């Protein structure tokens, strides 16, 4: 039997180099300054799009999680630039320290997220957001309080993910805004299956992305994205202290108004590293077919996979991912 040829870009284990992409370009801002000040400065490049009642979608982590965005960075940003904003989260689909609202609030207190309101979006029910042009869904079940906000700031710790390959802005809102029982079930589980995690690879990436699209479409031009490329384990922050050790170098912080462009740029920065520095995270992305997130975002009109990478540390010079990572310091291999 003749072997079928893989359609370029469809397989989520297939990385598409920049020169093979087509279409319009977006702007992605970059800084190497991994600090509270660096976060404030890069956020300023996109913050003008937010007004009214602002939600900050952040992965606040399991108890004592070692790799989440440092709490003092977020506290500084909110107190300086978004004093009336609320951090927003949803309960988890799996049983654990954030499964119920009561457990979730205890975990938030342990992790120090006490300096501003934290809204558990599905605490009082759900709301259905339409999914336009989806092939799996026509609507997605979200935490009900999400409809109470005018603007959304998606603040993401970019890292690997056990099922998704990587967790960027797409995962942060695609999974993180879906409510803990209905929406997350729609994304993860074949209807009627006893296996909570019965959907994987391309289909999982597409379902998660359609959920994210519902959020992006709802907020329109009142949504912005920041990805922090620091402490990037191959594990998600939902694994807490059980996360795999970090072996990928810290890179910097990205900001954009385009969800596809920022996640694509984040992936491109990983691929621009030396092979020894990128191998763990690259392997996690490809074996889980996580790159399908990017091609599917493009297919359903969520943004551009071509972009100008603007170096805010160097007078807004337009650079390549190779330029951005040329001076990164590799993590030392951890010897057990």
C-alpha cells in the first residue's frame, strides 16, 4: 500500500520554519529583562487596548509551585498599572488543590495571591460563548463571571505541557477560561468515556484552540497577551512541585495583541536555541503534537504566524529569534 504523504503544517509534530509561512504580519514586542520592571515596560506596549473592568488571566499554580510567574512581579504590575483589576481563574477538571472553589481559595492564599481580588470564574455557574467557524464546537462553556469583564489581559507563563506539548496564551485561555466541569470536559473527554483524558494530539489541540477563539472573539480588540519565557519546565504549572526539572534557558518576555503571533514567536525562540538547550522542550512539543495549536489558530482566523519581533532593549530594532537568544545562558544540567 502506498504511504500517504503528510500535508505540510497539519501534523502537530511538524515545525514550520518562518520562511515557509505566508500572510500578513503582526507586531511582537520582546525584552530580555526578566524582572518586575521588565514586565511593566513590556506590558506598557499593549496596555492601551484595555479599558473598563479588566480581568487578568493568570495561572496561579498549585501549592508551592516553583515555576509560576513570580508573585511580586504581578503585584507590582497590578498596583502600578491595573489597580482596579481582578485576577481570574477557573477550577480544575482533575481532583486536587484547585478542584473546588474552597480548595482553590486555600491554594491561592498559600501561594500569596492575596494583594488584589481573585475571581473564580465558575464559582457561581457557567456561560456559553459562541465558537465561530469551529469544527468541534458551536459554543463553549466558560466560567460564568467572565461575561462581567470589559477587557482581558492574558498573562502567561510559557512552558511545556503534558498533553498540549506547550502552554502559551492559547492554552491559558482555552483551558483556563473553560469552567472546571462542563467546558474542560468538552475539551478533554470523549462523550460517555470513563477516561477523563480520552482526547489527545491533533483533536485536543483543535478543541482547546476553539475554546480560546471563543474568548478572543468575545473580547475583540480589548484583549492583549504577554508570555513570560522563564523557568520553562516541560511540565505545566498544574503539576506544582512534581514538575520536571528546568533545563531550558530563560529567554525573556513577549507582548502582542495577536494570540497566534505571540505563541508562534515563543515557539520560534525555543527552536532558535542550540539543540542541547532546546531538546527537552522541543521533544515535548512534537511528541504531543502541540504545534497543531499554531496551524489551527491560523486556519480559523485567530491571527498571523508571521510577525515583526521588536527588540525593546535595542531602540525597537526588528530582530530574528536567533538574534534574541544569541546571549542566553544555558541551564546547567541537573545531576541526580
